[in-house]
C-alpha cells in the first residue's frame, strides 16, 4: 500500500489463489490484466519508465498454492522472461521449511524474514497493552509468537474468552488454535451475527469437517454445503460460511475455493483428524505420501505435538524401525518440544533428545529447543534437566557440545532463544526487568548460569548481568540456584555466578544474608583457589555481616600450598616443540612470547614481593600449563576448534577454549600465590 501511495508500480498476487492449472497462465488472470505473462511484464516495465521507479511483481506464499512444487520450474521460466524487462523486479515469498522443495535451487538473492522474532518481547508487550492483557511473566520462546498473525489470534482469543493474561499453557500451538476457534464460535453465536447456541460448537464442527478434505484448498461450493448443513436456512448475511470468512477462520482462495486463514490453523485441524486414528493408520498415511512427505510438513509438525498427547507415541516411532527416521519427522519432533504440553513429554522424548544431542546435524537445534522450555515449571526437560545433563558431562566434552553452541548467539543476524532469554531477563532501556512468578525465576537463573560457560564474552557478560537483574528481585530463587551452580565442575561458571551474588549484595545490601547462607555452606570445608571467586565471595560475607548476619567472615589467607608441583620445563618444551607443536598454542601464549603472558601474567606477578621474580614467573607459567592440561585441553580435542575460532572472530569478542582454561588456571594459581607471598605496597 505504501508503494502504491508513493506512485511506485506494484502488483501482488497470493500463492493460495493458484489452482492446479498452469501457473504462468494464471498469473496475469490473478493480476487482473488481459495480457499473457509477457504482456503483464511489459505493462509493468512501461509503468516503471513512466513513473521513474522500479516496478515490482510480488508472488506471496507460493507454498500455499495447489501442487506447490510446480513453482520450481515456473520460477525459472519467470526469471528468464523478467530478465528482458529491466524496469521490473520479481519478489517471491515462501515459508522457510518449504523453500528447498517448492522453490528449489533458485539462484535468487534471498533474505529471511523473522516477523517479530528479533523483538518478540517488545511486540508482545505492545499487543498485550492494545488488547488489555497482562504482560507475560515468563519468556516467550514459542517461535510462533514471532508471527504477527499468530500473536493477533492469541490476543483476540484470550480477550474474547476473558482470560486477561498470557499463561504458560497459552503458549502451546494446539492450545492457541483451539482458543481461537472457541473465541470465533463465541462471537458468531451472538444474535447480531449467526445466532446459534454456542454449546453446539458449530465453528469447531465446520473446521473438523473441512480438515478432512485433502489438499488444504476446498471448493467454495463444498464449503457452502457443509456450513449450510450445520446451520441451515440462513441468508448470506447470517450464514456460517460468511461468519467464518469474516472472522478469518477461512479466506477466499481464488474465485471458487476457500482455505484456512492461517496455515497453522489448518495444519492443526488436519493433524487432529489424523491423530484420531490409530498409530498404525497414521503410519500407513505417512507411507502413502512416499517421497512427498515434505508437502505435509506443517501437518507433521502438529502431529508431532498431538501424537504423544493422544496416543503416548512419538510420531518418529510411526516409521519403519529398520530405517533412519526421515529428516522431516526429526525436524518435526524438535519443533514440537516447545509446542507440546509438558505432560506429553515422556521418557521416549527424553531418550530422543539425548540421542539428538550426540548428532552433529541436530545438536545445535536441540539445544535451542531445550532453552525454549528451560523456564517452564514442571516441564520434564526444563532447566533442572538441563542442569543435571550438563553437570554429568566432563568439562572438555561439555565445552565442545554446549559452550561452543553459544558462540555467536548474540550476533546481529542471529535469532536465538539465548537472545530472547537475555532480553527478557535484562531488558536494556525498559527501566525495569521482566515480571517473574512461581518457579520461573530459579529455572531462568539455572539456564543463565550455564550460559556463562561460553568463550563468547558478549553472551557471558550478558548472562552475568541477567543473573543480577533477576537475582536482586528474586533473592530466594537466586540462593536456591546458586547452591546448585557453585558445585559444577567449571570454574568459569562458578566465577560468574559468585560475581553475580556479589553484584546483588552491593546493589541490594539487605539481601546479602540470604546469599551468604548457601555460599558459606559451599566453602565450609575449604575455599577454592580461584582468586576472583574468593574475592567475590568474601565481599558477599562482609556485606552480610554488616547487615547483621553472624556467619563466618571468610578472611584470607585460605591455606593453599606453594609451590605447586609441575611438569619439568624440559618436558614442557618437548611437548611444545617441533614437529607437531602439540601444546605450542598454550605454552607460547602463557610465556613471554604471547600477549597473555606479557600483558596479563607478568603484570599480575609484579604485585607480589619475592626475591626471585624470574623463578616465580617460571613456576607460575609451568603451573598454568599443567592446569590447562588437567582441565582437559588437548590438541586432539581443541586445536582445530581454537584455530577456527581465531580465524572466524574478525575482532569479535570470542576467545579460544584454550584461553578460557588459561584464565581459569591463572586465577587459581594467583590465589595460591596470594596465600604465600605478601603483596607489594602501593
């Protein structure tokens, strides 16, 4: 509309209006021009020359056409024709999961539109205010809320049904679709509309019957007969079909067809019909699709939600067990994790999740889905499951599988649930943090704590600030979460969690005693060597004592022994020398040859009084090198990864995994030295 108002020639046609006839023959017809395709392009080109602006021919949602895979060849022909008209630009849109099958290897410049996803939280706040709903008290990870139409349907349904607020249950795909149909039924039952008893659920009945018709597009005459049978003897103005069209449940698809107004609504309706059959019949239905399983991806996604709820069976198990599950079903299962009801996530779903976390192809998407359910109280795969799973892994394995998946999560072009979690917990520029209720706070804190394991400083720093943001409003939840997180075998995580506790104590001093209790219990049998962890912890205890807490003061020294027994230097030189230079990246960084040794280690050691500064530095270098190895860094596991991180960072604040282990080792060794050598007076 804006382009037309500005005098820019534009023609837009909808994919849902294309029927089974030749696509290019229908294009000028749908554009309401008497010409053929060349004539349409010629008219647009002439309009472009006359207006001085490029003309656009837009075909929206080609995946909603009848037999959509025909577009692959049709678009090649369209590109060839359009290339002869320099004033005309061709734009085609397609739902992401259908691009490969519908558009094919197109060679066109491509851009992915994320709806509200990059600012879902802000969009939900605006919509909630517009519809008079309370702002959600949990992070909205459901990717469907990034779809403006889905968000509008949700708000309208909640308002009509008098819900007044978003709830965790309303985030589910089937729940929203059911609520929308129920709300449409309630509105149409009014005397001024279609005038029927709302208890008869005529809209729901019509949706169910329409969903049984294959193909998604229903002849208008069929829809009229179906709706008239449900609500007979009505004029057009009060007919059920007109009401469903007015409510957006259905839309016109061409001149003589209708389809569901929101494709997901149709997917869920069809999936409900299919899931009412036995698992064996569902298996046979999928087998009948053959190699065209992709065309039912939307229905498969909804079925992956419904089958566990209806039959306690995962859809991926309704296939030949002797063959790998089709990737469409694996993708549908992953998508369903955040869309299904928590009670439908059973032992089999957990088993599948564990298996997918070992798959290089599916691991990152599995982590993303786990983050989406991390803050849902009572969900079997929430942050408590995530904490237990990550805690069970050794540090180097966990860093390869989990920590590296967080790298780049806050890149400008990355639309990750990690960004959603951080922006919800610590909304910059909005004056106050998110409203939190129930067990959501503790779950969010656990997930955020694990985000500090990454070598991407943007994610690590953002998660640290988010920990403070939630913790100072929910101190009990923070105390509970911190008691779990300080026991993990990653000092990188422990350091930031205790730093967050220190930040909360400094900003909200009356809360310090609550934080001091779990921290004091953690160090009751001995303090860690890590210098920063010690300092943050001591400050929390001091502030707590000033607020009336009578626990231990935690003053240094802490009894660490020096010197640390280390690998002899000649052995280290052998490990880092030619021909393989196996540990060279670590050793050369720690010693004076690298920036870490020159700008971090040497200045830190100058703060201590010693008669043998060179000897102290040599001992510390050897101790750091050994600690990096005992933490689990090996060239076999990390050399290639670290080289890739170095090549790809281009100034981005992402460090090597080896550098992470160097930082841990540095502060642990400095803690030991500080227990045994006096500090130089300034």
